């Protein structure tokens, strides 16, 4: 396979589909770990004495680090070699997973989840960027669709693997299984995957990288902590303030530097920008509702982790089956209509989730998950293709990183905001109804449904049953508030995308101003 100076193939790699399978196995390793960990959250809360806020940070510590480092580490792969960065990421992710398995406090889990975020940020940009390089433009949409289907497969495997492990072992097994998987993936990548890089050897944009980390990190911190500390808390206000200054400084720096990490001019391309916005909103809904459903099935309906994992399968099965067929839909209906329809379908799935209660039959949840999965299957590959195809070839690592960053940023916001709306609805639903319970029990029960059930274990049977009923009623109220709020947001974005997305697309890889001159890197 010959490469041009930008690192893009001028003829198809003869083993490109086998290489894609191996690259997807790296992604499946990362996402299946997230799925197994989600199923383990209720068990971890009980075993480690974690609060509702701790559960959010166990999830968001990984996502926050992941999202902040994706762009800089994607650029690092473009410059230093994508395969090498991928190998380092697999090692970091596997080692941190093994350490997380033997944590004794929620704080330790949060630390190791942060390190896992670093490893994931090294892995994920390389998987899609190498794929973008080895496939010709005529096959790239099919490759992206296969990549999206693999994401659906990982979502299918993670909860089931976690549920099976938790049935026979302790909660740490949901992390520990990743270690041997990482060893196998490491060997396959070393053996099969070729290396590629931006042969122009543009220097790394260290200042731009630092500014993007600070700006995005502070923004997500404010979103995560705002509902917990209060939106007027000095730390929250300070986080948002630093984020605004950081983004302003980043945009100003990137416009002036000769080799920017990501030229802000790209956001002037509506295909690029609306693709990114669609991806953020899709994963805002997905991550947020998965965070809620793991508690709904186990706490509100009293199912085991395995039972909860199996009941969440429909969304992943649908993504796995439908995503590979979306390129044909795009060719027939156009990107604008496809993305908009995907967002509307996803909103419908979230609206159905808002109808669930502790007493609901599973078929209602299954219908909601099937509709939600259909929306995700339509939106994910379409938005990904819009983002990746809108950047020049030598930016494939950054384009891949930006695609992943939209997912993780959306996920972090979804867990923070929908988790917070769940807490708001729960606390409003249970407030003033615990007066006849011991003060320490009432205080614990006011935090979350998980804490309420643990506290109820110390009460007489009749009082415990009453507390369980109050907690599940309050949880139903919180879940409805969160799901219907997400549905409304998705519908609004669908309207914006449909009205603003270009009806006819003639240029898929525009040259930004920096490229027209010195070239960007």
C-alpha cells in the first residue's frame, strides 16, 4: 500500500477488512468494559458504601479524562505513529482495569477509572483514524458503519459479561476480565495492524492541546458538580468561567499558530458542526439513560445484575443489526434527512422510557429500548461519517478523536444532567414523607434509591417495605423527569439539524485557511 504525504492510502490495503476487525476489537475492549461496569454500579454502591455522587464520578472520571485527552492524543498519533499510540493505550487501559478490580474505596475506583480514561483516549482515535487511512473514499462509509456496528456489539457484550461475572464473583471481576482481553488485543494489533502517520511531520501544538484540556475539563466539571454543589457555588461558577476563557484563548491561539491541532475554521463547515452536535446529543441520551436503567432494573425492580444486563440487550442488538445498512439509507435519502430522522426516533425511545415505573412490565421497556436503539443505529454512523469526511486526510487522527470526543462529551453531560434530574425528581418525590423514620435512615434515604434500600435493611420488615415503596415511587418520578427532558432536547436538535444541514453536499474535505497556506497539523 502506497501512502501520500498526508498518510492516506492511494490504493486499498489488501488486508483492510481484517485490519478493521482487529481495530474494532480494541474499541470493543474499551466499550464492553464500560458496559460491564455500568451493570456493577449498584453492587459497587452497596459494597463500597458509595453515595449517588460517587456513582456519577465513577462513571464520569473515565469519560471526563477520555474527552479532554482525545484531541491531543489523536494529534499525537498523527505525528508519532498511530499504531504505537494504540499499543501504549491498550497497555495502560489493561493495567488500570486490573488495579481498579482490587480497590477498597469508591475514591480508589475513581482514580483508576481516570487512568483508564487516559488509556481509552490513546486507543480510540487510533482505531478510526487507521481505518480512515487504509480504506479508499468509496469504501469509507461502509467501514464507518461496520465500526458503529462493532460499538453496538460491545454495548451488547458488556452488560451480559458483567452480569455473568457478578453472579459468580465479586464486583471487581467486572474490571478484571479486561486484563486478558487486553493481552489478546495487544498481540493482534502488534501482528496485523500497519502503522501510519502524517508524513509531513508537522510539530505538535502543545499550547493548543493544553488550552483544550483546561477548557473542556472545566466545562465538564461545572456540568457534573453544578447540580450537586449548586449552580451558584464558587467552584462551579469558577469552572464555567475558566472554561469560557479557555475556549476563547484556544480559538485565538489556533487561528494564529502555523500548525494548529484543530483549526476553528472547520466549525464554519455546517456538515462538520451539525454532525458533531448530533453525535453529542445522541450519546447524551444513551449514556444518561443507561446510567438510570442499571439502577431501575436492579433497585426499582429488584433484578440481579445479570437480569439487568440481559434486559438492556435490545438497544445493542438493534444497533448491531441496523448500523451496517445505514450507508444505503444515506445514499437514497441523504445525510440531512437521515440524521434528523435518527434524532427523532431516539427522542421517541426516550419518551417511552419516561413512561416506565417500578410496576411496568418488561415489554414496555423492551419497546423503548428497541426504538432507542433504532435511533442510535441511524444517527451514529451518519454523524460519524459527516465528521470524518469533512476533514482533510492528514487530520484523520484528530477527526477520529473529535468524533470520539463528541461521544464522550455527550456521555459526560448525559450522566451529569440526566443523573442530576433523576436526583432532583427523586428528592422531590421523597421529601416530607420520611418524618416517622429514624433521622439517620431518613438522611440516607434522601440521597438515592440505592442508599434508601441499604438503610431499609436495618428497619423492621413493615417499615422497610414502606420505605421501599416510597423510594421506588420517587425514583419513578425522577426517571420520568430525566427521560422526557432528554426527549425534548433531542426533538429540538432534530429540528435545528433539518433546517440548517446543507441539502446538497459537493465538497466533503474542505481546505481550511491554514491548509491553504502553510498546511495545518
